[in-house]
């Protein structure tokens, strides 16, 4: 029995060592232009905001799963939101929505020669804070966004989406990457209105332990 336990412990240790040897750690930061789109069921209308510039930064693990495949879980800070303008009735109004999220991407990667790579995977988003700024031909106003599922809350706090990404790894460990992310959870608490987030990003990063 002792021999079996010792053998099992050795095998588990070797397996864990192999996983660690095939795992790399990366950091990245960049810009995240974002927009949102809405559907109004009552008036049967849909619309989307203009892009709003944002910031994103995060860390991720690169876990090799074969010659060309890898799994990349991560944690990122992502700014989402959008801009809407209203020039009707000789008035100029601008509404800027900023939404700050902690995002957990779970991407599956395909690469050739560990240089060019493509990926897809789900993402889980947790709202941290938000603000809407009203400007133009009115007295400027700022309002905090209330997250929750109640009738008095502005938006739901949890979002989930689909992530598409592509990038290129340099031999010195640097990499450039871009991704498109669109949410598929309706964040509105109004039964007659739907609200969805979307963004794309361009990032520069560094992979530790890269060869």
C-alpha cells in the first residue's frame, strides 16, 4: 500500500511539473473602443451608440494543450460603454456612458509555430462601477450607474459574452493582439428594453518564459 501511495505521489508530482513547464504567464494593456446596442420592444426599434474610447489591462496563463493548441484563462480590467448624441429640435446633447468591468476570458488558442495565433472562447464580466455624463446645451450632469436586478437599478451586474481574438508573438516575448467581444446577456431591468455591451481592443503585451 505504501508503495502504491508513493508511486501515485510521484506520478502526480511529475504530471504537475509537466503542466507547470508548459504554462506561461503574460501581461498586456491597451485600448478598448466600446459601444452598446439596444432594442425597444414597445416601439419595435433598435439602435446602437457611437464608439467610446476605453482602457484595458490584464494577465493570463498560456497552458499548452498540444503542438498547436492552448488554453488561456485570464483576468482583465475592461472599460465599456458608448456615446449617444441628440441634435433634434435645435438642441445638442451628448450622453457618455462609462462601464468598468472585471472580465474573465476563457479562450482556446490555435497557433502555427507559436507566432500567429487565433482564438475563441466565452468571457464572464463582473461590473465594478459606472457613470453617465450629460453635456451639450444643458447644465452638465454626472450620474453613477446602479448595478443590480431590482426595478430601481440601471443595469444588471453580471454579463457574459463571446470573445474572438488574434495576435502575433515575437521571439523576444512581446506580442500584439486584438479581440472582439460581444455580450449576449440582456443587461436591462426594463422588460420592454434590451441592452447589450460590445467592444474591441488592441493590446501590447509580454509573455514571461517565452522562447
